[in-house]
C-alpha cells in the first residue's frame, strides 16, 4: 500500500522568489565546481554542495534562509577566486 502524497502548498510570491534565488545559487556553485581541475576535488565539492542544500531544504525561517544565501554567495566567490589563482 503506497503512502499518499499531499500536493505541496502553494508558495507565496516572496517564497517563490527566494526559492528561485536559492536554485540560482545552487546552479552557479555547480557551474564553478565544473571548472575545478581534478576529478577527485570536483566530486568532493559536488557532494558537499548537494548535502548542504539538501540539509537545509526544509528551512522556513526567512532570516536564516537569507543568512544561508549570503554564506553560499561568499563561499562561491571564494571558490571563484581560488579557481582564478589556479588558472593564472
């Protein structure tokens, strides 16, 4: 007997926009990770990113979500700076 799934509740405009912001950050992180030169490091970073986003997927506190987005953007910038140093 399969468990019935309830349809997800409709998002408010604010929630929808925040979700888009999170998804965009995730895509940008994955794009940056594709530039990492070694396969082992790429795999590690991809798994790390996936786990971080999965771990926080049920967050609902607006302040906490904004903080996580800010931290994610800072980590992305650090990764991009590191990749620029590797290329030069």
